[in-house]
C-alpha cells in the first residue's frame, strides 16, 4: 500500500496519495485501497484521544504557569494540537463521503 499512501508525520497516519483518477484503478486495487484506508480511519479516534490527552496536560501546565513567554508557548502548542485534531476529523469524515459516492 506504500504506493497509494504516504505517512503524514504531523497527523500521525497514512494519507491517500493517488497518482491517477480513482476510476483508472481496477476494482481490486480500489478495494485494497479502501480496505487499507478503513484500517487507518479506525486509528484516527485513538490518535485524537492521544492528542486531547496532551492538550489537557498542557492546559494543566498553563493553569499554573506564571512566565508569560512560557504561557504563550503553551498556548501556541495547544493551538497546533487542536488544529491537528481538526484535520484528523476531516480525514475521518472523508471516508464516509467516499462510501456514499461508491454505493450511490
């Protein structure tokens, strides 16, 4: 599946990386891609939970942090993690749209 997916370090998951239109792939390859994506998609909620845990830790540090520069850094890190979570939810929902189109 390495040919059809690329690991995204920031998101922590494989993302589809197709080099041609979906319709150009055989049914067998489409099924293999969808099967792999379903496995990846199943990992997304766990990845989100990990990031939420990290956010909660950073917020706890932020609540007691008295250094302004350190507070700004923590806020920035929390914002970055929240953005990653948002992107992961978008990718998670992407599969639902693909399934609807394939079954329509």
